[in-house]
């Protein structure tokens, strides 16, 4: 055999020359050329580091064709140029068979009755290596190990464990939870959870990474056995947060059997949280809204779609005729697709004739959009999440990603656990803060004070990137003068963070080659939210951390399609593509595109809608997928505003707290029952595919809107996600090259050029606005504190927990509620002691707006004087006490600073006294 000229890129697989890539293992190399089944394995998994414990992947390697061969584990042996790799020699086949036979001597041979029969890697590998029977006598085995059925989702039967360590490594390397480990020695070795506890008792976060990694059913979940080979598997995108995890849904006979995370997904690489993997049973919950209803004589009555469309059209037409189009408003949802959000804003603008359109994306992240647009020209994440692995430093401010954005949070946690420079700026000692190099535990509402101090020290220490500042920014000199004139004593006192801690963090951020910042609602939901975003942008600009890998300014979007909803024009001052609705040229562009007159004045934001309703100016409101009564601040005011309307249309999947006030109910399809696109926090546009049919008479939100537009006289094509996406691509410049059939399974990051090329990093060569702009803003106390602190000395800040999703509409109708079933008040032990409050006592929390009773959880995660709680459960309606203060620029509610006072709830104290007597 004549051999080709050897180069540094050629090796041989079974005597056939193949090109390899630098750093590639033999296993990766062989599978890339010969397929994933070319070499069997047991301890290897696509998202885990090579481990080499099972040796099933062994191959023979020779330095020359007829040279001596050595047996090596292919999973962690690198390919070398010119080597000869033999994957199926007689010796290798014998070795693999011997290994599997030995494994099977300590494994129950109950394949026909095993829950994962047909979906077991050990079974597959045994068949692959040709085992028909085991030659060795059955040894002492572990059949006496008890099953763990304590958890709503996860199960274990360690009699079937083969000690491949994949579950332990998944818990460590993927989630970073360190719950699973191995105890004992030799034959007595076994997997343990926590301190040899059950799944439910341990610190497990129920992500399911261990279950997906397990090659047998030693660790499984209650759905996994249903994901059998041969079932229909449909790829879609999770609806629970801005990470945008890909999901692989197993379906049979119109029902969802299980959900797994695809190994090849660029967003989540075979990982997802318990919401994405397990919290899907809400789709068939008996409380789903299944048919249209109209309220008559105080009662909701079932009607047909034709009747409800006629009713709405008549009411809206009458209101528009009598009071004008501005007496009508619409509120859209980040839970809905891009196409549906686009149609909602188009319906309000082109059909109704008003710019009164708003939604939760603007309510929670408008300070991000405005702040970054002012600084950079574009209000979206500058980088991709994969850039974390190229960063030298990360800064997380006002976000708790391990709870709110779990898959990205796990990546950030892994970064911190490896000892890399991590800065956390947050009033709470979050999970990430426990691993951080620097935790600046500031008083809620003082973000700008701390950021101004950081900027001061960067300038004073001479750590500015002068070349970047001079070439790519403007306004620096005036900004520098303002920063150097700040009063450090005042800012240190008001923030509660010692200046030396701030100085150390500032030097750490500015001294690295690539620093990447992430921020969340703890930045935006403040009186100075927009200006805080601009200060974060200033930090990136002053250190040159924009336009490169591993850096940038990256908002963590709260809900799944916050980015897409804003892109589609769901805000009263910007239309689809972020064009200013008051600009004559853009107004003319929209009019020509939509074929009707479009209003040129700015519409109402949601808080302004409430005021207009109470003043009698707003008569009708259409809400698509938002539970305002539970999720918006000052619940009493929200309810009064809704009750003041002549017409309230609610388009929902459940009878939410808001839907209870509706005049018309329209049953909508969940994300599992429709198609479209979501845009995640890194600007990635991904396809959402229909998995099952809608329940009852429910329809996709986009279909409802399209049919309603036609009913009111506007010619909108019958709804298809592909058709509406084609329309969007014509009006939104950064969607110009987005085509339904080209999005594939990974999606594309906007801007997408007409030729289909997408963009991983923004502002590489130039900013959208030309040069980036520095802005200085001094710290200003929240009006909430200025007005009420004397009578309400504590500060309450709101947050969320991993297990639930905002108002909990969906997750409370899944077994997630068995894990977390109530909102709790985090209170420092010193404060609790002052008020004679013990763990699990009921606490009356009172603000200037009202009061609620919440169960106490004593914790040093908050400082004395600071309280924290979630708002997932309508039984409490925590937003009864949150305030009317809004961001000064974006009108975003200040959920994070609420002046309150506390006491032990009298009714609880009285009940306990009676029990003692």
C-alpha cells in the first residue's frame, strides 16, 4: 500500500488517512470521520471532560503501519500526526467484551422488566460488543440497595450503578452543585447524595443533568423511561427564561412523554434547569382555558369564536368612534413569539390607530435598551454567552443567574469556582456571591454610588485604556472631571460598601485583558435604572472591554422573549426595529408598509395606562399573556384601574388573577402548542416548533390576532409563523436575512445580513451611533426612601426562586410546587430578634400602600435593615406593598426598593398563645 505524504494534519483510522484538528482526542477524531457509533463508550458523555475509567473506548495505536501497537483509552488520548489507529482489532474486541462481561456480573440482568429497556447505554454497548451471555459467575452484587423515590422528579436505583462517575461529573462539571460523590472503597463504593441523603433532602437543584448522563437507570427521572427509542422527538425552545435552552420533546399519540436537552445545542449543550426539563405538565392541566368566554350579568359564559370576535370588534369600534383610538390600549407578552408580538403591536397601531402598546419587556428591561442605545447605539447584549470561556473577569451586578437564568448561571458559577476573577454587586449574598472574588454587598438602590466609586479608582490608578477611549468614544474628558469630583465619603456611607472593597474590585476589573459584565433586574428596576446601565457601559468603555471576545455588556433577560418583544416594537415610543414613532420619515415608512395612517405621537406606557383608566380616558385594554394583578407593583391600584375600564380582553392559558377581572377571555395556546421564533438574551433567533395540538378550542396568539385584524377590516394574511417572519424581515433591518427554513436547530444571532450571515459580537469595528458616548450621572436617592424611610425604616427588595417563573402561572401547576410551595421573607437574624420573630413565623410587612403577611426565613444572605421576598404565589400578592416609583427615564417600576416596616403578625402570635394555654 502506498501511503500519502504525511503532514501534521493526517492520521490513519483502520489504515485510512484522515485529517485531524489540533487538540482532538482519538475518540473525537474517529467519531467525526466514522460516526458516533464507531467506538463504544460507557463513561464518556458529550458535555463532560474525558475521564477514562471504563476503558471500553480502548483502541490500538501504532507509530507506523506495521509497528508495535499499544492499547490506549481513546477518550483522553490526543491524536498525533502519522499515527495508525485501529478501532476493531481482534484484541480490542476481546478486551471490550471482557470489560462489559465483568460489569454485568455486578448488574441486575432484568433488561426485559427494567424501566429503561430499549433506552439503556449499557444494554446497547453489550449488544455492540457481541455479548449474548456472561461467562463469569455472578458475583456478590448490590441488589439490596434501596430505591430513592423521595423527589417529585428524580429517582435512583443504585443496584444498577456501574460506577462510571458520569452523574458525579455532570453534577460537578455541568451544574457545579457538588451534590453527588462516591463513598466507600472497593466493592463497597457507592454514589451518595449530599451527606448520604435522599435527593429531596440534599442540595440538589433538580436540573436532571445526572439523570441524562447516567448510562443505566441508576439515576433516572419520572419521565425518562418514557423517552424510548422510536418515539417522535421534536426540537423546540424553552419558554422559561432568556437563556433560550433547546429542548428535545418526546411525543406519542399527541401527549408529551419527556423532555431532554440536546447534546448538540449551542445554547445549552445538553443541559437545562428543572423548569425546562420537567415543568411541562401544565400544558394539559385541567385548569387550562379551553374556550372563549364573555362576561354577562357578572358571569363568564362560553361562546363561539365567531361570537367573541364580533363582540370585541363591535365594542372596540364603538369606543374608537366615541372616544378616539387613544382610548384603547394593548399589552403584549414576552412569553409569546416574535411573530405574535409583532402582530400585537401592528394590530394596535395599524388597526386601532394608536401607539398605546406596551409589555413586560419594556417594564423590566427598558432601562437596558435606553441606556445602551444612548451609550452604544444598540440596546442589546454585545457578546455571546460562549464568550464566558474567553473572559478573564466577570462582573455580575443586580442579577442572581443561578436562580433566574440557571444554565447561564451554571456557566458563571463554574467560572467562579475555578478561581477566576469574579465580581458580584448585589444586596444579597447570592449563590454566585459565595464563590466571588469580590462581593460588594450594597444597600438596595445605590448601584450608581458603587459604580461611580469604581470608575473613580480606575481613573486614579491609571487603568484607563487610552487608545480605545481616543479612537472609539466621545465625551470622556467631561466625564472624567465629573467622576474625579465625586464625594467618596458620601457614596461609601450611602452604599454601605467600604471604599477599599470597591477599589479592589475596580482594579481587578480594569487590570484583566477581557472583562465581561452581566446585569439583571437588580439594575433596571430602580429609580436610576437607565443611568446605572449607562455607568456599566462607561466601565466597559473606559477599560476597552467592548467589541472583543470575552467582554462587553450583557443584560440577562428575565423572560424567554424579552429581547424579541422589544425588537418587534412593543413599546409606545418605538416601532418594529426600534424606529422612533415620532420621526416623520419613520412614520411615513410604517404607513407605506402597513398601508394605513399610523399615529405619530408617543403612546402610553403601562403605568400611564393605569392612570388613564382611573381618569376615565382609557376605556378598553387588550392584554395578551400578562398577569398584571400579580406581577405589577401596587396591586390595589392595578385592580382599580382594570375595574374602571369599559372593556378588558384577556388572552391567556389559565384563569390568572388578571383574567378574573376580564370582560372577555380568549384561550391561547402554550409554547408547546404553536410555532414561531424566540430571541434569547444573546440575540439568538430560534425556532419554536409545535409539539402537540392546542387544548380544547384554544388557538395560537398569532392566529387570534390575525383573525381579529381581519374581523376589524384590515387585510392580514392567514397566520403562519413563516409568513409573519417574512413580513418582519422586510421592516426590521437586523432581521433582513432571517428565513424560517434557514434557522435550523441553532438559530442565528442578529443582526442577520441579507445573505444570512449572523453576528456573534457587536461593535467590533464601530458602534451603531458612530462613537460610543460617555455620560456621567450622580447618585440620587429613590423618592421611595426620601418619602417614607422615617416611618418605614426597612428596605424590601423582590426576587425570584429557581423553581418558579415570575407569577408562577405555569410552574404552580406542575410538581415544582411540591418543591417550593410558598413565598418566604428573608430577614437577617438581628432584625428578627429585634421584633421577636422566629424561623417560619408569620411577619406583617407594611408599606405606605398596604400590608401582607409572609412567613419568615432567617438568613444572613441579606444585611440588617434589608428584607427580600419572591412574588410567585397569588395567595399573598406581595405587590400590594410595592411602590409607584419608576425609573426616571424609562418609566420602569422600582420593584427593588420598597420602604417597609415589620412586626410579628398578631393573628399568628394570638393563635400560638391559645395553643400554649
